[in-house]
C-alpha cells in the first residue's frame, strides 16, 4: 500500500483512535484532514485531557472515563502502543469486522524511504540519535521518529525512496508488527515491561519482530555479549553484524579503540558522553551506518555530541556538587549501568512505579556505588529490600515529594559529591512520563 492508497482507504471511514496522547495527536488531525470520521477513546476524564476542547472543536467525538472501551466501534481502529493486542475490547471489535492496527504498522506499510530501526532494553534512544546525527552530517535526508517522540505517518507523503528514516521502536510498538526494517539494531535485552507483557519470553518475542520479516538483503545488528541478542543473531534472515565491548565481535574494542574488523574507527577517549554503555551505543551505531557514513563523520559526532536530555544529563554544579538527571533510567539495569559511570560513591535518588521486574541485582550496585540513598515512590520497598539482602549498610532517606527529595540531597551533599536522579523505575506513579519527572527535578535543582 502506498500513501495515495492509504488516503483513499480512510476517506469517509469511521475510524477510532485509542489514546489522546502525544503520538496520536498528529495522527488524529491527519485522519480528519483526509476526510475520516474520527472517534477518540481515552481512559482519562475530560478534565484530565488538556487538549479536549481543541480536538472536540474539530468535530471529533471523544469517549472518556474508566469504561471508555465498553462500546468500542470503528471500521479501522488505531490502538495506542501500550494497549495489549489481546484486550477484550479489541478482540470483540475484530469479531465485529473492525481492522485493528497502529500508527507504526501503517507507517511501515506506506513508507517509501529506507528504514533503520533500533530497539533494546537500554540504549536505544542514544543509539537512534547517534545514527541520525551520523546520517544527517553525511548529507542524507533523514527523518527521526518512533518511540523517540515524533510520529512519522503524517510525514510519509513527503518522503522519497532516497530518504532514510531512523526509528526507535519499543516492545509495545513491535508486538504486532509484521514488517521489519532494512537495517535492524537490537542493543541488548534484559527483563523489562513485565507489568504489560505476560512474561520475559513474550517481551523477547516482541523485540524479535524487528528482524523476523527481514529479507536476505537486509542487515541485523546484535550485541554479542548479551545472551538474548546473541541468540537472536543466529536467526538472522540476512547479514548479521555483531558488536561487543567485552570480547570478539566484528565491531570490537582493541585497547581504547573501536575497530570494524581490522580497521580503526574511533578512540573511545574522543567520546564526549561517559560510560562503557555509551561505548556500546557507538558500536551499534557504527555497525548500522557501515558503508553509508565515513569514519571521519563518526569521529566528529563523538567529539561534539553531548548526550540526550534526561540521560546522565549534568543539570548544575552548585557549591562543588554536581547534579545529574538520568530520569530515563526506568529499570534496575539502567540504573546499574549509570552508577558504573561515576568513579566515586554518589547520592542516589531512586524509586517510582513498579514494572513487575526483579530488583535483586540493584542491591549490590547500590551497596558498592552509593553513599546515601534517597527513596521516593512505590518501588522504594523493593529497592530497600534488595539493598538489605547484601548485608551492607547504606543510609536511606525516604521522601514523599520531589521538593523534599531535592532539599534532602542539597542539605546532605558536600563539595565534590554527585547527586544522581536515576530512579530504576517508571514515572507513572507520579508523572505522565520520564520527561516530566526529569524536568521537575531540573527545575527544583536550578531553584536551589
């Protein structure tokens, strides 16, 4: 299906969109522009939807509240990524003849451009951003989107077969995908989002869809040091390129130099963003742009790229204390990797909503790298219990607001200390998303 066929298909149709979130807002306006009759379904109340009046003025019916899916209708239904495909309301709609799809599935159907897509448990946003910067600086016309926050379906008609789309894809977006990109990257896999996925196996299988429908001419990039991704690499439909910071791989470390085979590509001392996990992100990006981008461009990006917001982001230095915002760290594994970046013990702010994943591994990391632990949110008990199992004593302060968190950190921090927000949990107990959490932290720190 091409873009013109899509336009013809939706014109005059009754189309439902589940979720009036950021990613769906451009889609809703686009469908209205194409002549569709659109109904939006959202669990939130009218008062909780900031754009209710704006979208209602477009002639859109908006169904809200707890029972918002009780009477789900529509010839075509666009589901929000976080809603499971086996939701009873969706199953019932399918039985009545509705076509259930998503913005990303349709985008893959109609996109004329070449697609590079990145997924993984950790590092996918940074890797996606690196690939995009390398491709853009090499002169390609590129489009950045997906889970990184920019829906691209509405831009598809402006793309050509010479363009490159760089996507970040979550397990939710991939769960029902039946197409794969030309170049697929899996950074790593560890238990995540088990509050939505039935188990770890289902989570892995969702991620595998990024490569499951590739052709022999396509390329898969995997982390050779991560067991799950290495196993997936053995199932590659086309060429498989592996990378590793710890052992033998096509993209590997030779001392402090990243090599592609026998070719020196990048001295890791030139990488501006800290941490071995970011060295691995560069390795994945280098594999993705092989044959497309010159090594000089890769080196230029490494020396200039200061990182993505909310990822070990230096907020402020006050009285010799460095405050870092890493609100993106929504799993224990991410926090463990972030703690490794700092040579000395830090004051750690952690806690949030539980994703149903194990917290055992974070205990030893906190015992080893944290001098003061400030806990907030629903996972506080889990994090404290994981620490207690180590038998090591780390002072703990519990807070009920971020104002109290920042105040406690400021009062206890001394010249030379690091205060690190790395929650090891999602933000949804107190915030709409991790960006909102990180922005509040930065605001409070800058007001000190």
